[in-house]
C-alpha cells in the first residue's frame, strides 16, 4: 500500500505541492515504524494549515486511521 501511495500524483502545483509532498514523504517514513504516530503527525500538520493540503492528504489520513 505504501508504494502505491508514494507513486500517486499530487494535484497541487508550485510551493504548495512541494510542502505537501514533503509532509507526506515524512509521514510515510514515520508510518514504516507505526501508523499511529504517522497519523498523529499528519493530523497535526493538517490542523495547523488545512488550506495547504488537498485530497491526497485526506486520503493518507483515512488510510492511516484504518491501519492500511
């Protein structure tokens, strides 16, 4: 599942894409040692600035919440 998510294309452009991409990559790194911490990390980042994130972040959150 993580490989499929890593290869997914992102819908935003420019700086927002880079920032979202960086956060999602960090989330994947954390998820390798446990989904709980990765979920909390991404949820915290999303809560701080939800306008910076798109559907891909919500997809990550739902996968992490379900333990997929």
